[in-house]
């Protein structure tokens, strides 16, 4: 099966000189295309760092990290931009632009893809908002939407370009139990329909069951599955 993400002996350090600190230790991981992976573990264990490396949001320097067959370790700034363009991102704080409507926010997810015509962008964005149940909110601004609705706009924006990989960091953290559940169910449904791989960082034990596989991180290391069952 095609590997969406392939990680071998990945280390990561922050800081320089005497402040240099290792935060990821010899990570090894294979993620198949279409898998939904949840990455969990204590605060400070390195989950977000790993997510940002996979997303090309920071540069990986030691070991090997392949995303969709492309080596990201030692990649140039230009190559990292290409990696970022192929991914969708969903964050806890949804990062919607307050001065843009839901439709305009989703359309931004397509604006890096210059081959798509304006009218087509508009249509696709509206369809995506329909799929997340927001047909009646296309022209609402973020402050006119609930937390769950805002997160659904963020999902629509992340998926509108049909990315092969979606990276999500605590997408349910700001939501009540029911909205959190709705949001992950929606992510799972749309991702399966589009065949995209999801890597999601979460502390939210209520949503672990949506994952095809749960990974546990502790002190910068991936702990193996048999130990995970004891910890969760
Ligand atoms: N930009 C940075 N510069 C220096 N150290 C950092 C930086 N980002 C993270 N760290 C450190 O790296 C370690 C891992 O942090 P990371 O944010 O990846 O953990 P996490 O598991 O995602 O935590 P949380 O669940 O609290 O978000 C922590 O010790 C953190 O203090």
C-alpha cells in the first residue's frame, strides 16, 4: 500500500548552544494513504512538533521524513512551500479571518491553486460548506457563528482543495462534547470520501474511537501499541 508518511530515525532539537534541547527521539512511523491517525500523549511530549515537521511548517534536520514520497528532511524553503500546498490544516483556534465571510474564508483554501477559475472556486467553496451543513451561513462572518460552526468552516477550508493529507491540532479543544463529536465525525466522513490521510493531535479522549490507529507520545518518543492500551 502507498505510504502517505514515512518516518525513519527522526530526531528534532530546539535552541542553540547550551540551550539546545532534543525534543524528538528516533521516531519511526509509516502511515498508509487514507488512514486516520490520532496522536495523543502528555503536554510537552512533542506531538505538535511532529505535526509541524510533517506539514513542512518547520524544517526537519535529522533522519528521514517522507511526505507523499518527497523527502522533507533538509528540504529547501521552496520545497517546503510545495509540501504545505498539498496539505490541509485545521487548528484549535480555527484561524478564520474575522473580516471575511464563511464563503470567502473557504475560498482562501483554493487561492494558492491558481489553475482554478474564480467562478469554480466560488462554486466549490459553496459546495464544501453545504457538505459541512452550513448552506444557510455562507455569508456569515466568524463572529456570527458558534464555535462548532467556525470549526466546520475551518474543515471546509482545509478540505476544499482535496488535499492528500490533513493535519489537525486539537480541533475539538474549544468545543463542547457534542460539537466536538460532530466535528470529528465530519472530518472522518469527508476524509474517507476524498481518500485523504488525517494526522490529528488531541488530548480529547472522547473522540479516540474515530481513529484507525492511535499513537501515543511520551518524552519525545513514540510508545508502542501494547503500552498504549495501558496508558489510555
Ligand atoms: N519553538 C520552540 N522553541 C523551543 N522549544 C520548543 C518550541 N516548541 C516546542 N518546544 C518544546 O518542545 C517540547 C515539545 O513541545 P510540543 O509543543 O511539540 O509538545 P505537545 O506534545 O504538542 O504539547 P501540548 O500537548 O501541550 O501542545 C516541549 O518541551 C516544548 O517546550
